[in-house]
C-alpha cells in the first residue's frame, strides 16, 4: 500500500494552463476581429433587420407651421431620406449643415421626424439652423421610432420609390459616406 502522507505531491497544472487558455482564447477573438475588419466588416455599422423591407406604417402629426402630417404614403413614388432628429440632440447640430446642402441640391426629399421634442423647441431649433425637410412629423411617443428600430438620434434611412428601406445610417451622415455610399445608391435607385 502506498502511504499518501509520505508520497511526493503531484504538481497541479491547472493554475498554469487556465491563464494560458484565456490568453489564447482572447488572442483568437482579437485575430478574428482583425480579419473581419480587413475583410470589409465595419464594427461601427449597426445593421438593421429592416433593410429591404417596407418602411413601417406611421401617420405623424405635423410640426405646427411646417405643413401637413408625415405618413408612410409620403415615402412612395420617389427616392427619399428619413432623418430622425431633435433639438436636444448635439450630434444633429453637427449633421445639419450637410442636410441643408442636400436639400438645397434638390437631389431628393428629406423627411424629418422630430423625436420626443417639444414643438416650440423644434421650431426654435429650425429657425436657428434652417429647415432642410420637405415635411416634418412629430413623434412624441416614439411610435415611428420603435417601428424603425431607432437607437439614438440622429439616424437616417434611405427609402426607394416603393417605400422600401435600402440603407441606414446610425449616427451622423458624413460627407464621405454621402459621396461614396449614399449618392451612388440614390442614382441606382432612381433609374
């Protein structure tokens, strides 16, 4: 019989193997992310399951003094852009000059959805910064926003002539994204 008290202790390997396994797993995840990025994956792009589906139905009351209600029917017959904004949104102020240029070019109508904003604040903001919108709907209870799956303002959706969502921008539309991705897509969808 072997006396356990007198036999030499076997070294425990798991305290050395466990950290090595964690380092190898993290290295594998890191390598995968690098290969995804080099392969065209953009970690800043938030995908939407709504691409290639009809824009959700909505009928939003107009911003007082800024035309008629904004409805899903407005999105049919021409390529258009929906822009989610609010006077409380600092990033919307950064994006706004580009929206003004797009509106001035007449390339496509821009429909604004004032998200959870007081009408008087929205109006004051537009008077200060300018109005690029063909129509503005108010969404104080996030009805359209929930249907569109909006996470934060600003967000924008490119809609084709049939009212189908074809592109989504989560965040500020940059000049580069406008030139390189959105304008070519507008040209293709306008054919």
